[in-house]
C-alpha cells in the first residue's frame, strides 16, 4: 500500500485552475426560488410574507422568459469593460435599458392580488410611477444608499432589477472574467453576495461559491475564508439550534462580519435568497453576538449599515 500523496505547490495550482470559477444564473432560477419558498412557508412564522415573495418569484420567472436577446449596445459595453478588466455588467454606470421599468410596473400590477393589504397602496404607486422616480430609486437601491431608498417599494424594484441583470448575466460568455480581489463583490456585476452555497455533485462537488444578490451568478471562494476581508484565521460557525444545520453563519473575528453558508450537500433544495429569508432567526442570533451582516437580500433590505470594508 503506498503512502498518501501530498500535493506539491505546482500541483495545487493545477488543481485550482481546474475549479470552475464562475457559474452563470440558472434558466429556472426564479421558479426554483418560488418552489423552495412554498415548501418552507407553511410552518414558518412569516408564512404570509414568504408566500408573497414566492408570488413575486413566479412573476419574475415569466418576465425573464419573455425578455428578448441583449441589444447590440449591451454587448459592446460588455466587451469594452472586459478589455479593461472591469466586471462586465458593473452596476456603476451601466446604461440601464428602459425595459426594466416596464418589468417593475408589471410586477407591481401582477402581484398586487397576493400583496398584504397594507402594501396595496405601494403596488399602485409603483404601477403608476414616473420614469424619473423609478430610475432614482434604482440608483439608490443599487448603491445601497438606504437613506434614499423607499423601503416599502424596494422589494418590487429590486425584483425587477434582478430579472434585468439575470437576463444580462445569461447573455454573455463568462470565460475570462477576472477573479475578484477581495472576493466580496460579484465579478460579473459588482453587487454584494446574498449568501454562500456549498455545491453538490459534478466537477464542483463540496466547493463553496458566493451567490450574487442581483445577477445570481455563483463565484468560487475557498471554504473557511472570510468573504468580506479574506481572513482565514479563527473563523466561527454558528447555527440557531443544531450545530450541523444545513444553514450556518460564517463569522470573522477580524472584520466582525458574517455571511451565511448553505450546505447543499446536506439539503440539495436550498435556495440562497429563499433560505436567507427563511432563516432570519440566525440573523438575530448573530446581531446579538455583535456581528454585522455582509449579505444583501434585495427581497428584504435590512436597516443595518451597508457591509463594512475591511480595515
Ligand atoms: Zn452579480
Ligand atoms: Zn473578515
């Protein structure tokens, strides 16, 4: 019997280059999210709210499927940014196609019947809103400038922006996109992650990926590494009850932030946006322990400060 083989540095590099660094969003992303929300809602204290987000996700899926190919101008922007090593769909300065405003108004109209009574006025307001107001709200939301964001309207506006950016992210070849350093922002659009996911099966079995809160791309990050400041020492893992839970928070003693880790190898149907909403008790626990949330969920903007930079 031969001794266990220890990888030499060159071999480790060869191994890492074989790791898929980036996965574009899935075609049925919003359908899967809606299904997962409906499975976790019935026994949940936030059942009505999760059901409303599921109705939004259903509508997002049909809007995504109805969007046509990227216009020529978008493809040219992507190429120019790629040549400069920038995230190809960076939210900063991206010329948003007016089509996204139609998505926001349609969403507000279509899901009004599922919205809680107190949200009806907000749905009407979005459906009849001016172009200028929608653009101003989109800019504030993407910049996480919460003082300017109309929080009551942000779920619908965020949902419309997700459909638009997911369509963009599905419309170009992701090879050659630069690896982000530090890893906290999406290499495709520059938005914050909602959570991280440990994949199961295929070439990335047991590898961990961060999942974009906006375009839903997955980008690779080593396990046991802070996504906010890249620290690898003394990370903590927290769960509400069972320490082997499929949803845990990875905390960093250096920058005092945390990001959730969803273990699909334990529960394959986990969805980053849905299960983040379904595990708010973990956020309350982490807040009590003095950690700041670094994940962003556009379906529920929390009145926490924007993710802090590493010092
Ligand atoms: Zn992104
Ligand atoms: Zn950190």
